[in-house]
């Protein structure tokens, strides 16, 4: 893979991390308890934790892939797991 493409893909992986955080914040905002309705408070917490764990796992994978792509962009070999 050419270094410029690898660097661009790495920045794209970090961009996905930012989008995942925004999506999680939107889900948290939608599921909050309000005086006019919304979810029960305990169900809101369950939704926040469940979606948060999935988002954290996906962010972790994207950060790992981005680091590997930066190694490739710098002319190094990808590191072992």
C-alpha cells in the first residue's frame, strides 16, 4: 500500500472514532428521561452502557488499525498482535 494512502486511511479510521462518539452521544440524548416522557431512568442507563460498550470496542479496533496504518505509512512493517 502506498504511504499516502495508508496515512489517509489511518486518519479515516480516527474519523470513524469521532463519528462513533457523536452517534453514542445522540443515542444518549434520545434515551434520556425527561419530564414530558422518555425512557425510565434505569432503562436509559442500560441503553447508555450497552451502546457505550459496543462503541468502545469499535473505537479500540479502529485505533489499532490506524496505528498499523501509520506504521505502514512510515515505511515500517505492521506490528504483530
